[in-house]
């Protein structure tokens, strides 16, 4: 998959150093993936939450951090819409957030 919006992920990991390894590992896994449908994501990331409108929420570092993305399966693009702590995630609407 082509991961769009990597700089905000790196900036987040710089601001939250404890997230760095989890963010980098997640980025590598997404870039290697070839998802054609939501079930493929669930096979790779069992704790991911599939939302409406092609949105997916990933839990990072034991659920300390959340990443919300929109997936364009046919084009192979993953658009990062939000990354934050669990507390920050609790304040947003994952179906509509467009932070980046």
C-alpha cells in the first residue's frame, strides 16, 4: 500500500517518543501490505476496527495510541486522517476526522 501523510506520523512519534517504535513498525507493515478489502486488514491486524466510508482504526502499542486512516483499496492508498493518544482519540469522531 502507498502510505500517504507519513510526516505527521513521524512528527507525532517525535512528540511522543514512547510511540516511535510502534509507529515505525506499523508504517512498515502498511507499506508491505496489499489490501484488497477490509477482511485482509483484519487478518493482518486483528485489533483494527473497520468503520464506514472505508475508514479503519488501528491500535498501536497496546492501545496507547490510535491511528485513523481512509483506505482506497482499488488504488492501493492509505490516507492518514488522525494519530493520537487514546485520550485524544476519545475526543474525535473517527468517521469524519480529517486532521491531515
